[in-house]
């Protein structure tokens, strides 16, 4: 049985400072589709009439991004990676009440630089 990496470094850069990429293992992603409940949609609709931040949707997007990153990390671990480099987000609306968020990047094996 192979041992899972204890932690996975997630970075938006190609070469994390202080590390060397030893091996790129391939693409990795985490997908989450969420819907705000009826009550949340009503509150957000009412809040939008006054302008400003719609906190119900801000929380939805923040939570969904965190969940997508967690899924991406799980998939990277399954590939034997200890890092995800060049991580990005993509999102879109599905219908009028659902949001899809994808976290994606390149699963990699990295080591601390000698210098």
C-alpha cells in the first residue's frame, strides 16, 4: 500500500519559490455544483434591490471554491502528488439557481531546492 502525501501545496505559480518540480503527473481538478435554497434566493433578491454586496451569494461562492479546492487536492493525492501548480478557478451558472465551480491545475511532485 502506497503512503499518501501528508499535505499538498497548492500554488497559482508554475515554480513555487524554494521548490523544484521533479515530475508533472497531469491535470487534476475538483468540480462542485451548488444551488442556493429558496430562502437564500429570496433574501438575495430583496438585498439586490438596495444594491451593494449580496452576502448570500458571496458565501455560496466562497464555500463552493473551498470545496472545489478540497476535491482537487483529494484527486492530486490519489495521483501521488504532493503539489498542484498553476491552480486556477473557473465558474459558470447552470440554469438560474445553480453555480458550477471548478478548481484545476497540474498535479506534481515537488522537492525543496538545495539552495
